[in-house]
C-alpha cells in the first residue's frame, strides 16, 4: 500500500494516477474525501497531514508514502513526522520540497521547506527529497488576463527559470516510491530548458495563434496582492524580494529527470500545446 497526500493537487494527482496505472494499491489522506472525487479503488482516510492522529491512521500498514504539504508547511511537517515515528517508520518516503531551500537569499518559502525537510528527515532518514523550481502549470496564473485582456501579467519579474511538468515530477516520485536506489537522495528537478517569463509568453502566443501583450507587475503590487490573500505582509515582502533577486537559483537545468527516468522531460511548448484550451 502506498500513501499519497495532496492526491488532488497538481503533482499528487499525477502520482496517484501513475500508481493506479501501475497496478499499485493506493491510499489517500484527504481533508474531505466526499468532495475530493477520488476513484473508487483508492482507499481514503479523512484528515490532513497536520492532524497527527489522522496521519498515523493513514500511515499504518503502508510500504511507501508521497508527502506533499501546502499552506503552513512547517507545522504540518512536524505533525506528520510524529506520525511517522508512531508507526515505526516508512520503508520509502518521498517528500515534495522546493529548490527554494537552495536559495542564497533567506525567505519564508525556503525557510519553511527547509524546516520541513529537517523534520521529515529526522523521522525518516532514508527519505527522498524532490526539490523542483517553477512548474509549467504556473503559467495558469496568467490564464484569466490572457482570456479577458490578451495580456500576460507576470507577477515574479522576467526572471529566467527552467519550469518542469508536474507529471514528469510525478514520474520521478513514483520511481522513488516503487524502486531501489533513491534512499537519501536529494533531487534538484528542472525542466529541459531555461526560459524567461517573456519567452514563455511568446510560446503561448504561438500555440494560441494570437499576439499576447506582456507586462510585469511591480513588486509593490505583488506584495499587496499576496498580503491580501494570506494576511501576512512580512511573508509576502520576503517571498517577493527573493523572487526578484538576481541570485535566484532557477535559471539553469539539472538534467535530473533525464538521468533518473532515462528520457527527456516535457518542454514548456509541449505542455502549452496540450493545454492551450485552458487559456481560451
């Protein structure tokens, strides 16, 4: 039995699908199983990673676990780590972290994921850590303004990055959940090419068959937007400053997916072609 947390998310959903396609029995920890709409053959446990009792129940009897934490990452990681200790450990555990932990500029996102790695690693020393940078699906942040205004309004500056397809990341997670040789590995994961936000916008223009305007939101506007959503202005300021830092570590490729999976990862253009309908 393999446990998947975040089973309805952009990575966890693909992990769930790939495991089912491989014929693996899957259990999901879900805050609201009735609304999650998971397949009937997926065993569900109600609760969240932040609930030690629920996490303990979800981990009982599993051989492997995929752990994806969203929101307040650090307290969830501490609770989930306690659940791991209660069940006496898990043979294979994959934690979806972030390459933000490698950022030389300290900020809230990196600090929270670093603390999560430490908490989970203390309870599961053989854990595999996945450290992706930006995802192809981050472009969906632009979908509303593309549909309504024909404009890509970039929130993180025209910073170069090597976005990765969440399904490729899921393939790596499944390899680590079901195969040997991944214990204690720290995989920094990127897509196959470095693109600025403006270059991604041009790819979307090509795939949509119409010219898109490109503009970069000011850091102050982005801080105000995120602070309005989260209610935490200091965290918003810290994260936005880091995203605009020239020291950002995402402007390179690592080749991790090709080395581990033995195939080339999906390009942003391939993802955009398959998902153009989401921008129309």
